């Protein structure tokens, strides 16, 4: 089972730091912390980039860039999900370690 944004018990930023070493945390750092927390709690995070942007208070392009970089670095993996009719749902994100 994965945590889903917008579902009962919806995602929060509890435990996801907004500062790192006295500076504002980068979107990439916050996305990684959120995915790591949800991977540990429920096996992964199912959320749209728009949901993540709203939660983090940034724009979708910042989340997209963070996810691309985290995937390229090998820190996270993502898997597409589809409904019964073949329509794409939110991806599932998981940390790799």
C-alpha cells in the first residue's frame, strides 16, 4: 500500500524539515525526505507533481526538476499507475535504499 495525496489521512509535511543547516531546504531535499518517509511508512508515495507542489508551496516545475534530479542520482524510482480503463493515475515514488 502507498500513501496517496488527497486521500483520508492525506499527506502532511510532519517530519519533513523546512530548513537544513540554518538555510531554507531545497525542494529536492524536501521531496526526498517526503518520499523516504512514505516509503518507510507505507511502501511508497503516490502523488501528482501538482499535489506535491501544493504541499511544498512551490511550483510544479520545481517539483518536476527535483524528481528528475533524484531519479538521475538514483535516490528514488518511480512507477506509473493506471486505472481500469488505461488512464494514468499519479506515479508511485520510492527511495532506493
